[in-house]
C-alpha cells in the first residue's frame, strides 16, 4: 500500500517532501525565508546587469520548470519574480555590485543555516533544489492562504 501511495504522489509533493528533509531545523528554515528570496533576487539582478533580456529568458526557463511542478505555483512564482525585477530597475549602474554582495551574503547565511541543520544543502544531491526552494517557500504561503497547488 505504501508503495502505491508514494508512486501516486505528485511531483510537487515528492519534491517538497524531499526538500523539506533538508530543512527541519527552525533556525535553518527561518534563515531560508530570508536568504532564498535574496539569492533569487540577486541572481536575477546579476543576469539583469548582463542584459534585461537574459533575466527574462531565465524567468521563462524557470517558468517551464514551475509549470511542470504545479501550474498554480508557476503563476505565483511569475508574480514574485516580476515583483523582484522592479527594484533592479531602480539600482541603475549599481545593480551588479549590489547583487553580487547580496548573493555572497545570502549564500553565507544559507550555509550557516545548514551548519545548524547538520545537513548539507539539498542542491548537493539534486540541482533542481535550487528551483524547488523558492517554490517550497511559496507552497507554505499557498497552504496558509488555502490556495491549492
């Protein structure tokens, strides 16, 4: 029976469950609520510094993954990513230096969280976790608001 249940589990649930195994410590979870969005924003900003088109292409590629994971989460992630772009437009020529600094600081925070957790980051075992992490956080918000995904 268990084998049937796990086989029937949706991709999104399976990936969130797996990602959650690496994030059980409350301190690590709290750090992720700050650092994961900062990493996404700063990565988007570094791409923006290269070319806004590069940033939009990355968003489009991420949307393919999120649509496969869950169409409703893809809509939410698209909204989040679009909201993240606006502050980048305000930074002008400082966007690259600010985003590199934020990226480094946020990854230091992430690794500190995983030291507290006592477990390596999920992306070490599955690179898709770099995209799952932001959606995992959005999944908490969806559940709190009663939005199905």
